[in-house]
């Protein structure tokens, strides 16, 4: 992507209210099988969310999908919440704004723009649990983790902060990826 295009897209990102982000080469996005297993054996959303595994492509398909892009933006969202479940309202708001950003990038001529949301979709108060029954199929997006992205390795490779939280009162570092071609 040319510098002028990056500047144009950077202006869109900043105008939409996102200030903490970096350009990333999709080749630096780490996709790993262990991430999918962590979803299956450790996440309450597994099998209950239409945009989470097993309702997402295989790890190989995720790797192929990401490999089909030449540019990406990694957006950083730090947040502290009183209780872990309090993040859902915040996530819904951020993901709605991210979908609007994806649309603006698409309308700027980047027809392959695709968002990997900051958290599980959460756009509906109650998820249908299956893609075929999703109430908002045009708005539902998988998170990077749902697409087998090792967010820790990817963020660290970009020089972005991320640590394992030992206490719910610690600040979270959440990330979204906007794939651009």
C-alpha cells in the first residue's frame, strides 16, 4: 500500500475516533492451532456465539484468509472494569464503532476491508448461537482469537502492551484487526 493511501486511511481512522493503532503487515499476524484449542477448552462463548468457534473457519482457512491481505491495522483498546462481565457493554459499543470504521474504509474503495472485532460480537443481548440463525449476519464479526490469531504474540511483535491479567482490577489490553486490501 502506498504512503498516500496509508495517510488517507489514517485520517479516516483518526476521524472515526480511534487514536491508538498501528499498521501491521499481515505476515506478522501469528495464527496458531493452540488459540483454537483455548477457545474450545476455556471460553464460555465456544459453541454459543454465532461468530465464535466452531462457527468460524478452520485454522488453515484462517491462515489463508489473513494471507490474502497486504495490509492491516491493529487497534488497541485499554480498559479497566470493576467486574469481568462489565466489559460486555463496553465491547458492544466499541465493536459498533469498529463496524462503522470498516464501512468507511470499504466506502473509500477498499472493497476487501474486513474487521476482526475487539471481542466476541455481543451486538445482540442474546446470541442465536449459530451463523444460520444470526439476527445480524451482516454486522457479526469474529474476534482475532476466533480466527486463531495469537493476539499476545502479534501485539508484542508490534511493540504493543499485553500481559496475562492476574486480577480482574488490572487494565485489559484488547485488540481488533482491520484487514485492508
